[in-house]
């Protein structure tokens, strides 16, 4: 019976050691999980910031495209108001160069 008790004591000690290892491993995994969650949250925040910056750049691009379109319309309106070719050739002659070319 004494050997049975000693044998049970050894088994219990082994179980305690295994339980402690399991607990330590579990704590390490929980710490790693917490770090991974924090990193994931940080990455999500960075991704959201990048999305906002992307959206702001898209808005700027669209605004610039609208300004370019508006400038093109105004330029076309100005070009339409310019005299036709025969009148512009006459004006170039006033500059003193034949054919509108300056020497």
C-alpha cells in the first residue's frame, strides 16, 4: 500500500508539472494572441487612415479634372473668338515677318 501511495504521489506530481507547463503555455499563447490582436487593430487603423487619404486624393483629382475641363471650355471659347486664318495672316504681316514667321 505504501508503494501504491508513492506511485500515486509520483503520478500526482507529474500531473502537477504537466498542469503547470500547460498553464504557462496557455499564458504564453494568450499573451501572443493579445499582441496579435493589438497589431491587427493597429493595422486596421492604418488601413482606415490610408483609405481616408486615398479618398481625399480622389476628391482632389476630381476637382482638378473639373478645373481642367472648365479651363478647356474657356480656352475653346477664346479660340472660337479669335479671327479666322486670313485675318490672322494679316495680323502677322503687321509684325514684319512674311508668313507670320519672325526672323
